[in-house]
């Protein structure tokens, strides 16, 4: 009898999974998928393909709008620019994506990126003021000093050496920078990742997100709960974060009150509620500050965001500059023309117009984030395509395909050509290029990321020229992680 009941349960469970995750009830174009895998095998993701490559392939076969099934994730990819505009301008219908919130909440349950409604507003009121333009500019000298430390490391290497660890070096640099900007803490990351426990733990932490992308949330949570590797990584990261928090708590209230205007950690700790248990019992509308668990979540979220996305953009920058020496020469010429060839100062930084175009083109040509996701809060119909959508549908807008779609660019979008932003494509459609998202849940740190990238590239171009290391080691390609990273970057670094 027990065996029969077990078989019945297994059959019912399989039917439930098939109905919930693998049965399409709409007429949106899609490719026939496999049970449990959906289009995962067809996509090539398990064989090393990246999501931008998948989006491009599916778009060529199915058109602007199609349904894609990657394991237990089902999404509707929208690539028509009028429908994309509609999605981003109707925030009450297309809200923060439930699937990504469920996935990331396993790692960051109390980080801004996973929050909604009143709780989101409470956290945002504490952290968002730190990302205003004037406060970002105050980090100029800090970014210069950290970049100079990287340059000193490069000076000790042979001019004939091919650097194939540019991604790791970029991650180390951004970890060092954000350690100071966000936490007033020296991670000593530029001494090398192999000797940096936190940098390695963060890298492994991010790698685990990929596992969760293809599993139902309850299975992923169970895996993480019983994974010794995850527990070790989490323990390492928490040890560093609590150390930073305790360091801040030793500061005087007067010092913290002054520094919270510019320091993330000071602002977070200043919001710490004295009676945390009493605070937990309050309704969300009554809460004002944060409790220790929430501070930890925000620290982890900003650390990962500051560590991963901008370092990926910097890696793409070095790779693309090595492939386009004429672009490097134009940047150097602009630095000389604006009298900042030797002394890079903030007062003249806005005059580097061509460098702005280069940064835009890097982010357009190789956006680190592959897509922006939204979830429907009610039934709706897209105005241009006429596709009927339903509450709970997961929508994906591929940054990669829009930024490479020839319908929306006057100059061939397959060309890396910064000058496009000085002429024909200067007034491009804003919904064809939005590397940090669009609408009400776009990245709050995007101005800091652009500023960091521009300062770092300017500083590097003052002193070095990146030389292509050859097709075998500098082929680019894609590695799909939390961001889309170049697979092969190998460059020589020549000091001018």
C-alpha cells in the first residue's frame, strides 16, 4: 500500500510540475522544449553559450517577442521598442521582477534590490541620498589613488608579459575602491585575489547564483541550506561585514552624524534601532530605521553590486581598447588638448567629451547586464504587438539585442565606433540603450559606476597603452555569470 501511495504521489507531483512550469497556455512564438529542461538544452547555455547569444539566436528564429523556457524559469522576451517603452513607463503594471527577487533573496533577503513597496521606500530613504551627483564627485581622488596602485603593480611586470588575468585585476581594483567609498575599509584587494579571502569568497558567492537560475526556488533554498561550501562562503563574508559594522560602531555619534552624509556604512549604522526586537514587532509603516540584519543585507548587496558590474565593464573596456588602438590615441589626444595629460583634476573632467562617448560605446557594445526583468501585477495587452499578457508573467527586455538592432541605430551597431555619439546616433532612441535599466527600478548606483569607469579609464590612458595579446588569448567571447564577462582577455601593457 505504501508503495502504491508513493507512486501516486510521484505521478501527481510530476503532473503538477509539468502543468505549472512546462505547459504553455498562450500563442506567443516559442520553440518546443523538453520536460524539466525547457529550452535549456537547445539554448546551448549548458555548453557555455551566454544569454546575449541565446537572445540573438531566438530573436532570429522567432521575432521580436517570444517565450523562452530555461529550466524552471519561463519568461517572455520583448524586443519591439514601442512595447519596451510601454513596459518601462507603466510601473503600476510592470513591477520589480518576482523571479529575480526570489532568486536573490536566498542570498540578500534584506537588500534594496529584493524589496518592494513600503519596505523598499524605507531602505531607499537611507541609501539613495548617498548616490547624488555631488557626493559621487567627492570620491574622485580616492578612485585616482586606487588606480595608481594598480598602475604601480603593472610597472613591476615585464612589458612583454601578456596579462590574462585582467578580469581578476579589475575586480580587485573595484573591490578596493568600493571598500573605501562604501565602508571606509581597506580590503587590501590589489595585493592579489589569491591572497584575498573576501574577494575569492565573493567570486564563489556569485557563481552560486547561476545554480539557482535553473532550479525552483524551494530546491535551491534546500541546496544552499545543506551545502557546506555555501556555509563556508557565507561565514567568511559575514565575518568581514560584521567587522566593518563593529568598526563603525566604535565611532562617536558626532563623527557618524557628520560622515553619514557621504559614507554608506556610517549612514546604515546611524539608522540602527536601539531596541531591535521592538522594531521587528512594528508594522512596516511604523518602522523608521534599520535593524542589524537589514544593515548586513544592504552591505552585502552594495558590495556585490560595486564589485561585479563595474569590474566587468572595466574588463570589456581594456579588451575593446586593445582591439582599437586608434580609440586609445584619440583619448590621449583629448587628455593632452584639455591639459590633463599629466594632472587629472575634477574641474576639467567634464571637458573630456570624447571619453564620454567611449564609455557609452563600451556599455552599448558590451553591456555587462544581459536583460531587465519585470513581473505583471495585472493582466495587460502590449500596444504595438497586441500580445495578451497575464498577471504574474515574467517579462525580459534584452539590453544586448536592442543595442545591436540596426533598426534603432544610424551607424552599423555591430561596429565599435564611439564617434556615433557625436553625430548620427547622438539622439538615439533612449529605449535602445539603457545599460543600467530603465523605469522606476533602474540601478541606483549607475551614476557612480559611470563616474568610476570614466575616472579609471582616463587615468589608465594617461600612462599606458593596451596592446592586443593575439587571437588566442584576446578573443573576447562571453562567460555568463551574474554579468556577461569576456571569456578571453589577454593584453600587453606598455607604459608611454
